[in-house]
């Protein structure tokens, strides 16, 4: 499995709009055939910090996701809401195997 972890810091006055846009993207992503998981997490100690945990069958599935209308809409909508550039890291799932 191909895992993408994205850290996002949002301007305080844009949190609600960010959540709305992000949930729209997450719901759309969950309908993609190559997507296994999309979690939207919010920091307990800072309501402006988010962590997106995305799991795809393959790297190609992730790249296909980046071409979808819901992702492109999300990327454009949230860009001005960022307190800092978002940061992502990519991983290969080690356990469980097969991924469940």
C-alpha cells in the first residue's frame, strides 16, 4: 500500500472553510477505486493543525487521485487558508500485510 501523510496548518479564521473543503475532498477520494482510506485528523492541542492520512493501493492510484476534480478543487480552495505550506511524506505500508 502507498501511504501519504499530510501535515496542514490553517489560519485560525479559515478553519471552518478548510474543514468543509477537506471533507468534500475526503468523501470524493473514498469513492476512488484505488483508495483504501482517507482520515482527517485534528490536533487536540491546536484546532488549526490537521493531519491527513491517505492510503492508496499503488503510487499510480495516488497520482490518479491528484488529477480528480475533487482534489483539484480542494487544492485551489485551501491554498489561501494555509498558515504555512502543507508538508507531505510518503510511506510503504509494512504491517498489516495484506493491508486490511
